[in-house]
């Protein structure tokens, strides 16, 4: 690269993929990836310190406010893992905090063990949001779960929902016998809902929760987004906040259906700037026809007091190190400012969203014409109009069932499987009065028009589903290259379609079932069937089914080229008939192609007959190859671990391996398997032979002899002369040792005497005794070789001792003859006195006297 060539910053700096998508409390609650990527900023540590101090002072109700994308939801996930000791990520959270602030980490052990309830707010009442969340909490008592389902399925007053939410939280506290951590993310959405529906009354539920928090205790944390100020309104910011389904390196990002952004102005000038620039900024952010459902609410008046109060509240929440103010006074001031912030925010919402005030709405260019014609007068009208236009091709579907209803999930799963096979009639009669029956008759047949009265799938002739069906036809029209399914399905979840998981799973399964004879579906590069996705036990609902199709599996579809397919099938059939060899994976793909070919009755009958014969041959040979591999794997396991020789020989003589056809086995060939068996048999034979050859007791002779005879009979079956010779040598060695042991038994008394003599012979043994032992040993006539060897060793030991005694005496005579002086003679006499007993009663004793 030239020296003056500029280097783009993107080539030097790269963000971690984890930071490309927003956090969802319920989806990411058990995500190790989300928590491991979390960075504890100084502000996060400050917030933790304030929370911990507040808990010690019985301050249990908090709000967490900040801009979009500032890490509030991830902070809440970290907090739930940190405060719940039973959480599987608790250790990770504590270690991460220890590295950032050891003193804070020590404080965690002094806090109660909380049980988390993580709520993600939506445009519904707070009570409904909380009760819906209780259905997702894993260890909620079954009775309470059933009550929640029944309550949500009916039409009840808001007062009843609020009372039930309070009651259920108290019941969970008693059931778990532990403090609760109730986090309400996206709390602005239920607040907006309450503001738009004054008939619901005041925010009585949130007030009750805040009041009961210190009593249970329950740590209550509400998460609010700050409104957009002038400097925040940029195309990049809006694109990052766009409510669009998209795939990142961390998975499928699942946003809300729309985004309502209130703009806050502190001066009249900012109001004018918003009105002049908001539309241009929104057009730059979303110029296309498939823009997300984003509604900007322009400020009706300036509210300078709100940002001031927020800044004042943030300053008061800083550590109390430099302010000279008491803790009680500081706590009162914090509470007072918090109430003022809430009141100011409520006034801002009411003014901005008042039907009578001037509060125009700005939407992407794709939906602006409708707004100019309809001129909605309030937010309710604006939101309804935006959603209707942005998701104009979404079909009608269940409204009375919760999306996570177990009955609805189970029925949709069955319907998808049968739709993909175009055999819906087989399952309809099994539904009874369950959601599946209504789904078929009310929606698939009447509303969507994709299922006939004979329960077979057909293309819709009109209605919203027709647009999606034609979109699928267009996207998967290529006959040359397979197109990934993921981006196509994501398009159907985004504007202008807006399908949810159930709708999309049903539509795609029906479209596949209708077109299955004309398309090829590949999973990981191999031909497959759509229902293979459902065969995974973890895929138990539409959401996971779509996730598998979108980014987990590499799924792609292309149209069949009839002429090309006929030629490929003909080549494949000829290859089978000419007995050319196939690898197993290759054979599976060929079987799938032949099976798909046979299911299509549009092909010539003579070609179908040839394909059927090839299918039968290849399928049978594939089964044989798979059976061979399974049998070979078992045999190799036996050859490596079996210790019983008879079982090894039986398996060696009768391996039972199937005869292979034109499909190759992946396991070793029979010759290699038998060689491994023979190696293992040789090892076990050698063990038996060495054990027998170590014979040391006469009473074990029969046992080892019989054992070797059995081994000999087994190895003769293998027809291995080498093994037969080895066993026969072992038998001969056992016989030799047995004879030796018998002789040793006969030599028992002699052996005992020999050992006794050996033990008593020392350097001090008298010469007379040595000669007596010598005569006794020479008179012995042992039979056993080992006894003879011991006899010879002892004889040699005695003879050596006698020779040393005789040599000493001879040397002593020479020393006397050479002695000079009385002193030397005296020393010799003393030495003779010490040796006297050694030579006593022997002829040498006379020599000593002389």
C-alpha cells in the first residue's frame, strides 16, 4: 500500500458483534454471551453502589433512565445474575464485578438472595405486562400459571388485572420464600398506554408495587428511555433504533413492531428546528418503500424544566463525598426531585399527546401520503394508521390466544408438519375444539384461502396472503442457484408484511407443501425435507422453527429445471444399474432425489419405473452399508474392550457383517476388523499363558492345565498355528514346573535342612562343624533341580569357609617363622587365643599348640 493512501478507520477498529443488537431481558436472560461481553463502566459501578446503599436503607423502588442503546437492559441482566445466587451466571457476574471493584463484590455477599421477574413492557397495561411475564418464568407454581392463562384468555376489567398482579407477586414471594427483583424494561410503553386510555385511571398498580416493595421486600426497577433531544435526532441514530427483524452474528434480532419517538424541545427555536428538519432526517434514514414503522411526535411546546430536573436528579445520585449534606436530607431531596421528574414527564406526555393540542406526526416517506389524506387527530389514530399502512399485507390471525399459549404452539407445530406434506386432512379430525381446528377453518381456509375443502393446499386467489405467496414464488424462482431462505423470511416479518412466527411458519410450510415437487430444499448443502427441522427435539414452537430456517441451519431453495433433472435422474439410474460405487452421503442425497422424482407424477411412467427400481436398489444397499457400519462399530468396540476369550473367538469366527452392495461402508473392511480381533485374541492368550507359566503352587497345577486346554481348544478354532504353538509351549512349561514342584515336595525335609544350614553358617562357625556340614551335604541326594541348586550353593559356601580357615592357619605359621621380638610373638599368641575355639577338636588345633 502506498504511503499516502488513506487507511479507513473501519480496517483498524472493529466492534464486537455483541454490540450490534439490542438486549431483550426475556430472550437473553440465560445468555452467557450477553453477560460475558458486558463492560462495567464507571457509571454502571456508580449505579450499583447507589442500589446497594439504597437496599441497606430499605429503598427498594428505583427508575433507570437513559438514552437508547446506553446499556440499561444489559445492566438489568447483569444485576439479576448478580443478585440471584441460584442463577447459573452468578459466579460470572461476581467475578466480573470483582475485577472492576472488589469492595462492591464483597457487598454482594451481604445482600439478600433475590429471585428475578424480568418484564419487557409493551403497549398494554402494566398489570397485563406483568401477568404475561409470569407465564414465562420457569419455576412458577402450575396452579398460578393456570390462573394467569385463564385470566389473560378472558375479557376482564383493568382493576381485576391489577388486583391479580399484586396477588400473584405476593404468592410468588411466599412460594419462593425469598426477596423479589422485579424489573420492568421499556416501562414507557405501558405508561404511554395508560396516558392514551384515561378510562383506566391513574397508575395505581405501579404506586402499589412501590409501596409494597420494602415490606416483602422486593427490589423494583423501572427502565425508561429518554426522549430525543435535538442533537440526538440523526439518521444514524434512527437507523440503529429501527424496529426491523435482522440477523446479526449473535442471532436473530427481534424488535417491537414499531417505534414511537417523542421529541423534546427546551426552546421555541428547537421546536421550529424539529418541524423543519425532522422530515428530512427521517427520509434520509429510511428512503425506501419498506421503511420501518417509526412515528416521530413533534413537541407541542417547550419543556425546559424536564432536562434540568433530570440533570439535578443525576447529580444528586452521585457518591456523597464532596457534598456537605446529611444522608437523611439527601434522601429526602432525592425523593422530592424524583417526584418532580415523574410529574414533569407526565405533563410532557399529556401535552405532547393531547388530542386538542397541535402535535403533528412525522412518518417515513413511504407512509406519508396516507397521513396527508387521513390526517389523524391523535396518537391512537396515528399509530393505527401507521401500522395499517406499514403492515398492509399481514393476514388476520388469532387474537384471543396469547402467542406463547402452549395449546396454540402445539397445534401450529402439527399443522406445519402436515402442511409441508400436503396431508392436512390427517390431523384436522384430531383437534376437537382446540385452536388447531379454528386455525384450519377460520384462517387457513376462510381468511387466508390457502387450504381447500379437501384439505389440500392451493395458492390464494386474493387477500393479504396472496402478496406473500407471490413474493415467495418470485424469490425462489431461480433454477440454477439455490437461494438462502433466511433473508426471504426476514422480509416477510418486516414491512410491508409483518408476519409473526406462527403466521410465517404456517405460510412457509403451506407454500413448501404445495411446491415441494417443483423445488429443491437444501440443508447444509444436502437435499433435505422441510420437516427435518421439526425432528430436532429442541424445535418445539414456531419461533425456534423460524430461527432454524433463518440463521441456525444453512437452508436454501431453488426451482427444479425439468430437462436438467430428467438428465440427472437418467445418469443416476444408469450409475445404479451399472453397479458404480457410492459414498453413503452421496447415496443419501441420491435416494432423496429419486424419492422426490417419484413423488412427482408429471414424469413419464417408464422413467418413473426405472427410477423406482434404482431407488429400491440404492435404498437397500444404503441400509446394508449403515447396518454394516453399526455392526462393525460394535465389533470394534468388542475387539478393544472384551476380556473373555470365548466371546472374542465367537465374534471372530462369526462376525455377522452384512454383505455390502454399491454403497461403501465408512467403517474398516472385514479383513481389518478380523485382524484387530486376532490381535486382541493374541493379547488375551498371552495373558493366560504368562499367568499359567508363573505356577508356584502344586495345588494350582490342575487349574492352570485345564485353563490352558480350554484356551487351546479356542485358538484351534481361529486356525492360527502361531497361537496354537504358544499355548502348547505354555502347557509344556506348566508340566515342567509341576514336576519340579512335586520333586520339591519330596525334597521337603532335605530342603528344610539345607535352608537351616545356610542360615547358621557364618564367619565364626567352627572348622569342625563346617566339615560335618560338608559331609552331610555330600551325602544328600535331592531330586528337584531347585534343591540341587541350593545344595551346590551351600556346598560352595562351606568349602570356601574351610579353605579360608586352612589358608589362615598356613599364613599364621609363616608369620611365626618370621616373627622378631617378644612383642610380636605376644600379639600372635593373643590372636591364636581368639581363634582357638574355631579350630578346637580338629587336627589343626595341634598345629596351633605347636
